[in-house]
């Protein structure tokens, strides 16, 4: 227990203040824990809904005991300090106003309207009494009461459809298309250019013009855009693209508007684009199709369900205007998609892919689906949209595992691009890099076979006993060193020798499956309890209680590998499988995302 109390690291927000320092006050630590429980964002209290810390680390770089929270640092500080009631009550009041307006907008029956109004106010007063609720979490609870009571699936469905229809009509209008395609000599700089240089300039001009439309709400809020002329659009295209992330975004996309020896040109990227408002998404999709034509692969993230006028996955299916724009996109419907399946999708011919983040909130990575978390980890960068997403990503001190951009409206309707680079300590293995590592191991196996050696692959417990990773690697290495001395002309693969810092279970299983299916394995040996006893005997140590009776059947990874081994044996019947009986590899189900052990073990250990 003492080890967990060593660190007094400060979780400092963006403004340098210190809203919470752990292990200083039991009362403050309790308030901190209550904050997560009361907001229903504590994994151990709500394991079926809230992501594990390992899954969060696919997206957020957290340090030591730090816990990610889905609100701005200012909001977190106000709740933790317990001395900013005016700020909190103002934010709570804004939530109540929005929900009550929704009731009065949607409900005609006077009795039902008054009933819902009173019910929401009662629940509201109950939830804000201790001032521990994040306003967005409060809002979700109140909205859920309204939706469950009225059975209205999406109160803004018609309005969102009209927004998309208006924006789509404006973008397809002759005036808009002519203005987008208009080119004056001065646009090219008035200098002699090569064809390559001209293409670079044209890409830049087109992207910049489209970015100017991303904040033009008149395209979807009302019908005024039907009166827009070419001159109106040309005037809009002169809108400046500003912010500390503007140049970084153009560099990231490889659209700089110029050619130089230092400019490597456009390098295709995998980009997660987080959609925000209905109507606005129609402009986003024009940009997304441009980027797709240039070779980028865009994954469009929607909300799982209705959140006011935010675009959601149901809209992508049921709204005719939006659906027609996504008719050639690939939809990821599986919420617990594995890494192998995800890699296959990312390598497909689809340049536009659609996924839900699994939530009904602006941004809450604690509630995001497994598939979304894995995808966040795999892309090259994330483009977020609008002020709500900006507040969550940029209004906190947290850094993420990917470069983050945000496109929002600024003062005087300028387009403001913000940039937050990924944490410098993030170690990222692309699936191409993992495949190269696998190929290198396969080449060693091939060379050994050519020398007449027998190739043995050893599968054993690596991380299936939480907190015993280093000992597991030592046990395996000691035993395999012993086998190498005992066996002549035998090439034994020790997986623990190929473990590298930053690799999680997803990375390792992806790499090893390539090796295991290569067809070069003669003997696939699974760790027995006798192997573990032998290793401790060599180390001149007694077997610790947590290792007593353990073997490969205890390991989640080994269970998955036994299934692979049996599949490989069908294609290569000469391969031998040694170790515990195959029938015993049944008790482990699935990795906790990013873990080296069965999710159920984490629950048991916490209990």
C-alpha cells in the first residue's frame, strides 16, 4: 500500500494552477474519488460503461497516477477547489435553460409540459446540491429523463435534416461551384510556374476556400444562402485562416501551396475527422472528399446518438442528404473491433470510413467504444471541429497520443485552427513497423531451418498476472536459456526477448500472429507448471504463491495462441504442439483493451 502513496505529482491544469495534489489530504482524495463516481466516469464503479486506464492510454498520455477527466481544467478546478459556486451555478443554469427550452419546444400538452418541467427541476436541484457534477454529465442525465419519458428518439431530427439540406443545396449551387472554380492570374502569384508548382498552388487555394466555408453558419442555419451570388462566395473565400495551427495543418496535410527541396510533397495520412454540427458536416465532407482524392484516408467520427443538433450515426443512415454523401464510405459498426480487423479495414480501398465514438456527448473519451479507441491510436492525426470539442481537447493540460487540430470560428468570423502536438514521450508502432519486426524474426527462423535446426516457439505467461510482468519475462528467459543448453540444433524463440517499450498487447499479438502463421515452426511449446518450477529452481528460489499452479492456460495471450496453433496445425500437420492439454485453454476470454491480461483478472484484483 505504501508504494501507491509515494508520488505527490501535481496534476496541473493549463493555466498552471494546482486544483488537485494527491496524497496530501484524505478528505481531498475522497472528494477526488467521489468526483469520478458521482459523474459515472469511474471504471471500477461502472466497468461495463467506463473505459479502463489502459484503453484511455490509447488516446491520452497520462503519467503515473494521473487520471483523465472529460472536462476543461477550469471546470475541474472549480469542482475540486469547492470555492467557485458562482461559476458552477452559472454553468448549471445554462444546462437547465437548454433542457427546459427543449421541453417547451417539443411538448404541446400543457399537463405533460408542466410535469416534465417540474420533474427536470427536481432532478436538477438534487444533482447540483453538492456541486460535484460536470455540467455536461448533468445535461446528459436530464436529457435522458426527457427522452425516456417522451419516447422521442431525436428531438432535433427534422432541424438537422433541414440544416443538411440547406448546406447541401448551397454547396451544389451554380454560384458556389462557379466561385470555387474561378481562378485569376494573380491567384497563381503572377510568376512563371511549373505544372507541379501549379498543382500545389491549386490544391492550396481550393482547401483554403473550403476552410472559409466551415464557419459560415448562414449556409445551414437559415435560407439566406439561396440568395448568395458568386460575388458573395468570393467575398467569403477571402476570410482569413488564422491560429497557431494553420500552418501546421497545411503541413500535416501536405498542401502548402509551394514546392521546395525541403517540401517532401503530399504523404498519404490516416486522419480521424470528428464531425460536430449538422449542416456544417456537409462542408466538412467536401473537404474530406478532396483529401481522399489526394490519397489521404479519412475516418469520420460521429456521435452514437442524438445530442441536440450534433451530427450522429443515425443521421448518416437515415438522413437522405447526408447518406447520399456517404454512399461510397465504409461504415464500422462493430464497437469492439480488434486490431487485426481494424488494420484490414484501414488497408482496404475505402478512402472514407465512418465510425461512431460510442457516446452521446460532445467529447468523452472515458465512454468511447473500444473500436474508436483503437482507431484513435492507429491514425496519424485528429482533426476536431467546433468550440465544444476545442474546449475538451485544448482547454485542459492533457496531451494526447496523436497530433490534434481544431477548426473553429474566431473573431470577425475568421477561421481559427488550433494545434496541440502529441506528447513527446508517446511511442507509436505502426502496423507496417510491427510487420517488419515480424519479418525479421521469420528470416531468423528461415535461416535456422536452412542450417538443419528445429524451430521451437515458446508461449508462456508474460503479463497475465497483473503487476508481475518483469518476473514473468525472467521466468521465461531462465527456462529458455536452460533449454538452449539442453537441446542440440534447436532454435528457440523467446517472445520476452522481443518485447519493446511502448508495445501493448494489441501490438504484440498482431506481430506474433504473423510469425506464428509463417509455417516455419516445428514445435510450439506452451508453458507448463513444471517449467515454472524448473525456472525458480535454477534461480535457487522458492515458487511465490502467485505462481503456484500456473501454466499457459492461465494466460489470455496463450489461450488466443492455442487457437492460432490449432489453426496452423491444420495447414502444417507436421507441427507438434507440446504443453498443457488443449481442452484446458478455455478459461480466458479476451484482453482488457491494451492490457496483457484478461479483463476479468483486473476486476478480481481490484475486488
